[in-house]
C-alpha cells in the first residue's frame, strides 16, 4: 500500500513537472503574448511609433510653427527699407499765390545695415530649427522609453499567465489525486492558495500593461480608445561602442549643442548689427515744386495789354539727409552685446561639458547593464530553472514537502520578473545612450 501511494505521488509529480516546466522554459525564447496588446506580424514597432509621434504630436506641431515664423522674419529682414512720398501745397488766403510740391525720400541703409539685419534673422532661424530638433530628440526618447516599459509589463504578464495556466493544471491534477486518496487534502489546498496568489499577480501585471499602453498612446499621439498592438522584444543584441567615436558623434549630432552655438552666432551677428547702426546713415530725396506767385501790380505784356504781374515756376530739388551718430552710437547696447557673446560662449562650453559627461555615464550604464543581463541569464535565471526542476523531482520521490516546491517556485517568479527588470534596464540604457549621442549607435 505504501509503495502504491508513493508511486501515485511520483506520477503526480511527473505530470506536474511536465505541465509547469514547458511554459516556464518557453520564456527563454521570449514567445510573444497572443492577446490584444501584441501582434507579431502586423504590430507597430518602436520605429513606427516614433515616426507616428514625430508626425502627429500636437505640441511638436506647435513648436514647428516657430520655424515658419523665423522664416518669415528672415524674409522680412531681407527687404529694403520703404521710400517715403510726400505731397503738399500752399494757398494764400487773401490772394492768388499758391504752391504745389511732390517729393520722395529713399533710405540708403549704409554700411551693410540690411545685410547685418538679415544675418541676425538667419541665425535665429538656425537656432529655432535646432531647438525643434532637440525637442524631437527628447520626444523620440520618451516614446522609446514608454515602448520599453510596455514591453516589460507585457513580458511579466505573459510569464504570469503561462505560470497560472501551469498551476491550474497542477491544481486539477492534485484534486484528482486527493479524490483517489493518493495525497492529503492539504497539498491540494496549498496549491490552490498558490494559484490564487498567482492570479492576483496576473491582475496586477495586466493593469500595469494597460497603464503602460495608455502612456505609450499618449506619447505617440494615439487616442485613448484607439487600437494599438505592438511588435518587439526587450532582448537586443549587445553592442561594443567606442567611447571616442560616441563623443565625436555627440558633438556633431546633438541639436541642443548646435542650438547653443547658433545662439552664440546670434549674439555675434547682433553685435555687428549694432556696430553698423552706430555709423552714419543717409537718405536721398528728390522733389518737384511748382509755385504760382505775383504782385498786386500790373504791367504791359508783349501785346501791349495791361496784365497783373504773375508767373508760374518749375523747380526740381535734390538732396541727401545724413544721420550723424554724434551722441548716441549704441555704446550701451554694444557693451551688452559683447556680454551676451561671452555668456553664449560659456553656455556652449557648459552644454559641451554636460554632453560629454552624459555620453560617458550612459556608456558605463549601458556596458554594465549588458554584463548584468548576460550574467543573470546564464548564472542566475538558468540555474534557478534547474533548481526548480530538481525540487519538483525531489518532491516526486517524496523527499521534500510540497511547500518546498511552492517556495522554490516563488523564488523563480522573483528571479524571472527580476530578469525582466534587467532586460528593461539594458533596453533603457541603450535608449539613454542614443539620446545622449543624438543619433543611433554605430
């Protein structure tokens, strides 16, 4: 009788081992979750979502309008100053004298005033473009991080759902063994408690996946009720980037550094504009006058008739009006502009220094996360799976209680979800490194 019970218990353990081990080992292949969150064939990848965000994000669309505004400012700066037209006249109140005149004045804008004005506007356009590019860089990184967060939540949900299915099968097997009298009722009750605990984990991970998906939709420009299915995996092939190459890429690709350089150019162009405006300027004027005047006397004309003395004259008047900067030569504005140039240069140096530190720190984090993922995969995760198999087999031989199997399974759950955290950190560290460099890793 004792041998029969022992054989039945071993048979139950073998079936439980087959039921539980297959889905757990399937995690090594990162099988996609076949639910409403994932579509491995037609789902949207990370690149698809970034492109969608850059095209449809309303905040970014509003920022892009500043580029159009800056383009208008450049077009305005290139225009020549408008000429002025004056028309006037004079009429004697108690007499017949009158005068009519019409004239025009054209500003000359000497010493390259228009060129300096255009230079300032052009540099502001460059700065605006780089600022928008930097916002695009930050938005793309935000979308990618939310994509990674969603993948991590879905991976945990997938793992717990597979584990829950295996434990449901195990519980059914244990209940059958209880009805046969092969095992005590307590064993089935302990498995039932574990099933309910895993069910609560599944509810929690499903809620986290839904929240992560909503956050991703928000960043990518989707409506909350719009359907979105993903395609991707947290596991990525490791890279071995070169530090010097990354620093060189960052200096040449980071738009925030380019924007600070453009601000320095704006300050320099502004100084040249003030210096040009501090020089003399002139306006050319031309006018036509037609006076009609006379005297309260009469005289004989060529025909011998007595006529009032009156004559109409025609005058062409030319001239140049000079503006002489004797008192106001923009002395204070020039001093302020020089200070702005020094400030802008310091800002460039500060951003360059911060950029280099950011790249190096992100590189260290990325390399460490890759090492952790490799070590955890080989030395922790695989070993924990083997430990769980051994404990199950030992339980099948009746050498350890069921609680030891449950405790080992809980440790394995912690290790597997911890592996998700490590994969997420490796994924996020790559995003942070590419964000710091300003472009994809070579």
